[in-house]
C-alpha cells in the first residue's frame, strides 16, 4: 500500500490509510460537483445572453489582445488567410486542435472525457494560470494531490472551495464550451482554452499576437493541424482553396486572390513566457458585446417590399413628395423642384424598368445607352434637332450637341479656350460647375481636356435629362436654383458655365440672388461663361436682359473679359472674371448688392436660404481663396497652402494629416481594392464616396477611367473645400435623407466608417434601402466599419439577395464587399407621399 506523501508541521506521521481515503473522497467530491455543474450548464438557454445553438456551425475562440493598429488593407496585413470570400454568407469559425489524441475527424467527445478535461482545467487554473491537457488518471490524481495543503485538513477544504469558486467565476466560458461539446461541434482542449475562450464576437482571432480578427464565410473550412516539439504553440492555417473569391466577372480569375501576405498562419497562441493573458472581466464584457451583436444581426433580417409610387422606377423620395408639393403656397421660385423629404425615409426598394440590362461601358456610353434603361423619348422629340438625344433602334444616341453647340461640344469647348487662353483647360481650370446642364454633353466632353464638371439641372419638364447624363457615365446631380443655396462650399469652382441662361438667372431681379449664389461658389479670379441669346441677338427682350445683366455684373465687380461669337455654331459667349480683391467693392457708389454681414458664413450651404449679398474676397495670404491652387495635376498631391495652422481630422497637423491619408488610400486601393475584391474596374464608371474626408479614395483612383462623387456628410468635419482644392469635386449631404440622384446611378458605392455613426440618428435599414436605390444592379458596395456594423449590413445584404464577395476584419474593424443583384421583391408597399 502506498504511503502518504504529506506530513504535519509538528512531525507526527499520519496514517497512510487515512491519507489515501482523504484523497479518494476529495476526488469523488470534485467529480460529483463537476458532473452536477455540467448537467446544469448544458440545459439549452433561450435568453439573449447566448447565441442560438440552432446554427450548429459557430465556434468561438478569443486570444490575448495587443494594442490596436490602424486598419488598412495592405499586402502585409490583408493576407489571404485573413479573409473570407463566399456568396453563401454563413459564418464558419476555424478551431485549432493540437491534442495528440484527437484529430479533425474525431470531434465528438465522450462525457467522461469532458469531466476529466474540465476537472483538470479547473485544478490547474489555481496553480499556474496556463494549462496543459492531462490525458490519464495518474496525472489527474497527482495534480489533485498537489493542490492539497501540507498543513492540515482545514486547508484542504479551503482549497476545494477555491476550486469550486474558480469553476463558478469561469461560468460563461465553461458553459459556452460545454454547450459546444454537447452539440458535437468542437473538441476543446481545456488547457489551451483556459482564461482565453471568451469569443469576443465569435468571429475574432489573434494574428501573431496583434489581435487581428478574422471572419470566414462558408459552412466548412479546411483546417491544417501543425504540432511543434514543445506542444506550446497552436497553429491554424486555412487551405489555399479558401483564399479564392467567388467571382462572376469575366476574365477576373487572376484578380480574385487577395494581395500578397498569402498563406500565413492566422492563429498563434502565446505561452506565459512570451504573451499576455486576457482578464475574465475583459473576456466577459467582450462576450456580452458579441452576443448583443449577434442578436442585433439576427433581428436585422428584413422583409423587403417594392415601392409603389407615381414615379415608378424613377422614384426619388425627397423630390417626389407630392403631399408637401401640393401644399406649397407658391412655386414662383421653383419651390416645387426643391427637396421636400418625407417625415420617415422609405425602406422599400425601387423597381427596375422593364427590360433593364447592364449599362454600356465607358467611353461608348457617352455616345449611346440602352433605351430600356431610361425609356423616355420626350426629350428626343423636343431637342432632337439640337443633337441632344435621338432614338436609334434599341439605343438612345447622343451626337454630342446642345442648344449652344449643335455641331459638337468639343468645338465649343475649344472656342471658349481660344476666347480666353488664361482659362487653360486641364491645368489652371480643373473643376467646373455647369448650370442647367441638359444631358451634360458639355461636361462629358470636358473629360478629354482633363476637366471635371459638376453638372446639375432640376427634375422638370425636360424629362430625365440628368438621368440620361448619369446613364452615359457623366457626373450630374438633380438640383435647382430656387430659394436655397447650392450644396457646395464657397469659392471652390474654377469656372462656372451657364448656357442658355436667360430670365432664369435674373429671376430674382430685385436682388439678383441667383447670380449672387454663383458668385459665392466661384473662386476669386475664376471665370463665368454666359452663352445665351442676349449675348448675340438684338431682339427687344434679349436687349433688355443684356442691359440688366450688364448692370448687375458691374455692381458685383465682375470684369467683362470678352464677348465673342462662335461662327460655326452661330452663337456667342460673354466671359466674366470675379475680382481677387475688395478694392472695387469699397469704391462702389452704391452698396448694392450689399456685402454680407461678417457673421454670415459663406460655407454654410445645407438647407440655407439664399441671400442678396456678396461675401468679401479673402486677401490674407494664409486664408483659403486668396491664392489660386497649383495647376493640375500637382494640386492633387500638394497640400493646400492655407492648411498650415490647422489641425487635421485625425489629430495631426493638417498638411501631414492629408499626406498620410493619401498614402493610406493609395496603399488600400492598389493592394486591395484593385485586385482583391473581384471587381472588374474596366466596367466601373460612376463612383460615390459616402464619407470622403480629404478625398483620398478618389485621389487614389485618379489613373482609372472613373469619376468619384465625394460626399461630406453634414455631421462630419467640413473638409469639402480641401477636396475641391485638390482638383476633385463633391457635395454636402445628410444620409438620413435620399440623395439627389436617380435610381441606378452608381457602379460602386464606398462608405468608410459612415454607417456606425449615421445609425445613431436614423434607421440603418433606410440607409441601406437608399444605397440599393442609387446602386446599379451588379454594382458593388464597399463598406469599412466596426464589426458590429459590418455584421448588421451583411445580414441586410443577404436579405436583399446580394452576393457577399469578401469580408475581412482586424482589431474590431471590418471590410465588406457585396454585389447587388437584379433581385426585386414582388410584394408592393404604396408610398402615399409619392402618389399623385
């Protein structure tokens, strides 16, 4: 019979029989307690504190975390093993298994093994805070004996209570693990799981100790088990087969692999010697957040309906609110063409036109589009003789003409340059505003001169003119010069062009409010090109308008640079220049129009009424507008001179902030967006960045044949002037409301950390419905945000029958790429406000 190993302090020998009996009783006591504990822990739980066990395909594991790093998708941190790409949309979590007695084919653990592992884990937690799995009864017994105090039986009882306490404090962890075992979904190593199995989101994994988080799509994943000699580190690798993005783009197989970084290990557990352990408080808190996120995600399953409105496939919520339009006291100043958003943003989906098909690619789209994509012929009937648009078989064709340039826009563009060589298209003049654009042929052909034109026109009797422009791949928005300021900052456009502007531009004749609004957005020293009949015709009406225009522009201190006639098109243009100093203002005999009050902010532009006043020109060399920007393309990369004394959005000096932002986006775009998402960028033309900040995303795409509408949300830092200073363009917007564009406008919608903030003010489902409205079928949504928001959007995307192209996460930050399909629901939802 074996003798006892322990003796009392006073040296008296204890009976070996008693010692053995005590140990046996203690072990039996522990086993019974653990059995009772496990019996209660495996009862199915229905409350929100646990993830649903019905999915049967989620395995959680969280490792110790290091400090967060700024999230970006580079070759170094966007490895193939750190992404999941699939259209199925189901999460599958990878589990590292290093137990020599278990394999990937043996994931069912008998209940007696569960008892042994759980007891071993609980006992060793008390001693060493790092566990190694025990595989036999001898090790278990010896471990139990080491936990007995050498002093007396009282200490033994204390230690037993301690072990029970340890089990209780690890309840969330153990219950989660026992439930997984009960469901036969994993084989846990209690030693490897000790103190680290919180499952922060059920989807997050540490990568080489940097707390990179990974989420993989698919019901099954290939796991590769790697063992080292010391059995201290566990490695989990994904099969290279799962680094391929499912893609339906033609000839994109070579672009489906994510950027280099490739098949690196995605899970490395550290030992007590080379890593830090997480605390129970952190683990439990993260688990609660994870379960809340999962519950929220499941609650986001949405039953979509089809919007039923008078506008049908062309429904624009804030411009088709007939309930408000019918009640307007006056429409004299085009109030009925302005924004009137419904009290609650719609959550239905706009139908597709019958026969809709994928848009014609640029540059062919500039000359022709599919008729059934924009099935409107009224404009062809009214303006066909001016070469606006014609119906040609199954296409609508655009000869490149316009009211003022029947023989082609390019000749007209060159005519303007020849009239005033200082305009210098594509160098000094980069960003243009085209007022009353028609089908935007002027802006479409300015691309050949390296010029961006922001074209706008109202949704009026010129049926679908802006929709034609957008379908052609030409930048345009729906807007009207009515009673509100345009959604742009002051002093940002290098040139303003207004063809055929007659009484419209002078409608507010008493104060000249519309022309004063164009003065607000025109850069000091910039040109205003007025091409209209009063310039070159001598009828009584035209003469009267010319005289009134001359009086108003003189009082505004605009210099009439030239009046010239285009003999080919038989039209003329008057070109004015805005002053670069306040000298003229101060010398006027009459203060009319008056200068604005000092308190009037010229950059305030969202839903601000027009005023009949002018803002002073900045003359301080440190102020924006006092100097002309660098020529294009230098201005894209050169930080504006007026950022010297400011602090940037990210906390650095503004110029350094902008430079770092540009470097970041060049890296992300070149190493991830262009090659890692299965997007055929040759088919992409219209892009919108829903939260542009400095315009870095758009700047990084400068070498592609795309244009980007940079949107600065009204609740974000006002960086839109910087975007214009760089030779890009954009506008202000509130994403709790619909955007001023037709349905099916954009090929790519990009949103960087927007949704997590916008959902604090409005329903995220309404924002997603708006994204669906403006995104073309087969278009892509690229979303960067926190994991909770990524999960919510992914859930809604699946309910929309969108394809999940790629999802990646790291440091609680995520990247999601989804593709919209042609799917539309069949059930309709009448929109009372949009029915005439």
